[in-house]
């Protein structure tokens, strides 16, 4: 093979390979999961290339500008250079009449298939691997092309906008649903994720046991006089009331009250055995209510209205029932 043909073939390989490399990296950068990149970069021992990739994605407009410049350099300048050089080579061999059109058609097909379609398909199928592997190369290209990119940013400020990492409830719901459909996460896990967001839409008023149905005890009565009531009701906690209207003295556990009866201390009153209780407004959101139970030994709250009146009682199990899927909205 003559040196001219060999050089022409080598230039074709360089142009097509350069176009393929830029196209594959661009597709990978646009497809890679930014949350996954952030997680890999935030580790104490980050995956090689993860932190650099995270920085490149933060300035995604600048990074894509570098890729577009390089890709068009191969596709446009490279194709023009190859066209001119191939015309010179073929004229030297007196075959330019038919060889040049065939070469142009073949080069176009190669660029479309090998330089664009195939690498973009591979980049979109393996976005994380391709992005991590290409991060050092992109960093070097960004440094080399910085003067040109800075000039473009002055002309088009939108390029310099930082790509913020953000999401919302609906997007997380959709991701959980899609992950469940694809078998990436369990169906019950996806359902629980949706129920976690449901807590933000519910209040203590929706989940509480209303005052008319709440287990209450007269704080001044003796345990002996309340024996039958204590034995019949299976509630774990009782609200101890005072003489005044809406006067809540505290809560008493059924176990503690029954233990006192077994120990022949029936002369005691619920007031003697009750514990202090926290009061929560009826419009407090269920998610805030759940976090408030952390470290609480009794796990029960008395719900009050805007005037401080006793309207119901709620325990941690009522909020957890929403997450477990046991709670059903009652019709009013």
C-alpha cells in the first residue's frame, strides 16, 4: 500500500474515532444519573473520577460546549480535510472521477453509523462507566479550550449556568414506581416510599382517636372502682382527666394500673400512677409528629384544638399504620 493511501486511511480512522468518542461521551453525560454521581463523589473513598465528573456535571453547559466543539472539529473540519486530501490522492492516480464520490458516500456512512449512532447507543447504555472513564480526558479538553469557552460564555451566558442537583416528591414517586416495575426495588418498598410522602398530607386530626372514643379515666376515682373498666378495655394507655372540663392530668399505662391492682394497691387513684404527657395541636403534620416520638418512653400525645381543648389522643402506632398500609381514611 502506497504512503498516500495509508495516510488517507489513517486520517479516516482518526476522524471517525474522534467523532465516535465525542458522541459517546456526550450521550453518557446526558444520560448518567446525577444522584448516582453525587453519591459516588461524596463517599469517604470516592470512586476514581467521580469527584471530577461531579464538577464537570455541575458546569454541564461548559462541558457540553467543549464536546460540541471537539465533535464538530472532527465532523466538519476533518471531513473537509479528508475531502481535499482524497481528491488530491485520487487525481494523482487518475481515478478521481468515480473514486471521490464513492469515498465521500462511504465516509458519510461511516460517520453516521460508527461516529454517531453506535457510540451514542453505547454511551446511553453504559452512562456511568463511560462518564467516569472519560472524566480525565474532559478535564484536559476543558483546560485546553478554556479561552474559547470563556468567549462563548460571554456571548451566551446561559452556558455558564450551574446545573443544580434537585428533585421533588413527584419525581421520587415516579422513580420508585419505575424501579419497582423494572425489578430494581421491591414493590412494597416503592409503596412505602409513596406512603412516607402521604404523611406530609395528613394531620393529627386525621389519625387521632377522637375524645368520644378515647379511653379516659377520672383522676380522682380509686383503681378498685375502675377495675371492671380496666379489665374490659384493651387500650394500652388511658388519659387521666381532672375535675375541670378539658383538664388532662396525664396518661397512665394499662400495664401499670393492672399491676397496682394485683399488688393490692386499689386504693390509689389514676392520678397517682399517671405520667406527664405532651400536647400537640390537631393540625400538626403527621411527619413532624412521628419524629417527635423519637426517644419518648410512652409514645402517646394528647391532641388539643386552637383553644387548648382536649379533642383526642394519638400514639406512634397510628402514624406507623400509615407507613404499613393499615390506615384507611374514614368517611365523614
